[in-house]
C-alpha cells in the first residue's frame, strides 16, 4: 500500500512503486489502468491522480513495461532485464506476443532454466503440467524440454539475456495494436515503436512511418492525423487520416506517440511550456522523465553497484550457484519495508 497526498501527481505514485522495487532504470516502465471511458491508459506523471482516476481505491494499477528498446542489451541492470522477461512471459500467456512454435518453445525453455534450474525430465514434466505459459501448451512440451537440455549451467541472469535476445527478433516484439480504420473504411491496427508509427493488418505490417518522415501528429475528435514532410508527401497524400473508436481512444494513442517520440528521439527531457494568460490552444501534454539517450549516458558514467533482488520463482536446483532476487517482486509487499 502506497500513501500519496490528495493532490499528488501520477509521478509521486510511480516513484513510490519504483523505490519499493529498488529500480534504477525506471523510465522504461509505467502504471497502466482502466479509465472510466473503458480504455487502457497510462497514468500521466504531471497530472494529479484525482483528475485521472475518479475512485483511486477501486482502480487496479498495473506496473508494466512501457518502452521497448530495439536492443534489450541496452538495459544495464539485472532487475530491469528480469522485469522485461516477466512482461514477455505475461504477453505470451495472454496471446499478445504471437510467434512461431520454435520461438515460443525457446522462450519458455529459458523461463524454465531461470525458474527451475538445469534440465531434469521428470521435474520438467511436473512443472509444465502445473504452470501454464500459454494456452494449449501440451503440444509444445517435448520441444520445450528439447531446448531446455541445451541450457545446462546457465544462471537466471544469463537466461534473461538470452530470452530477451529471442524476443527482440519477433515481428510483434513491443507492439501494442490499437484498432482503427483507414480512409476507405478498412479495419487496421495502429501501433507506435522506437522507429515511428506502424499500420498493421492483423499481425502484418503494411506501412511504417519513420519519425524522420513525420512532420506532425495530431487528433481531431476520433480522427488520428499523420502529417508528412513535403518531400515524402509528393509520393502520397500530405495528411493521412485514421478513425478510431472514440475521442478518448484517439487521444490516448496520440499521447503514447508523443511519449515514444520524446523517449527515443530527443536528447533530453522536453521543457514545459509557459501557460497562456487568457486561453491556450491544443494540449499541454508532454513526456516527463529521462530520455533513452540520458539513461544510456548515465549508465556509462555511473559506477553504482547493482542491488541484490529476489526472483519470484526460483528453486535451489543450481550447481553451486545462488539465485538472487527481490522479496516476491509483484506479490508480497509486506516483506520489504
């Protein structure tokens, strides 16, 4: 339980969460919740919590990965990488990370190595029978165990690195589709990544608008607008328009795009604009926090020792090795004071 002042901004609650976890690279994460309009949205750092959530006690905040770097090798802390693997594990279980049987089995085999240690056929069979890594898992059990045999001697930290290396190569890694329709009424999905805005049909990318091609992103009611630079628009329309379910959905996606652009493209946190005296046009929303470049520079300069943490699922079946972890990271708060 975290206690905040009544007028606290979202940043206060988020910082308390990160401090509880001893998390240094906090900018990769965020708190997601179900808005009153029925959309999944991120808690805004610079806006009072009570203006975003009508009944905070009735809302479930989910601590989740917000920004997926193109190379997880940029993640400096072991805890950060562990939290990323938990996110991949959850996405796989919920069907949010579609991938081939081979990739799925390989990811689960790394999770097995991290959670139960070196391969042992009977232990593996029992574990897979009681732990559901994805729906209808049984047909992959033999393939999972086949890969798990190869990981003998790998520590949980090494398993995390190898799992993330598999995940980053997947077509849908870090992609959160948002339903929309194009100008012709065709149902598509929009998504934002480190490189720009994507247009998808199902799980297939049909168009990519890199940040360098985009002049401006905006929304008008439930219409999401992408304005392209003149040299790009000579080949197609100057402004591309997509329709989303509602104004709230459209605005939430626009905000995510603003934050992704700032985090991956800017060299430092954008400055706040002075408020207009009489009236203002447009949204004052901006990204708050260190950018990826600042995080990487800080990682190169800092010589801070990584704090030990306890892993949520870890047995002692490792040859003369220890499992470091954080008191039941996402469950038992009472153990860490």
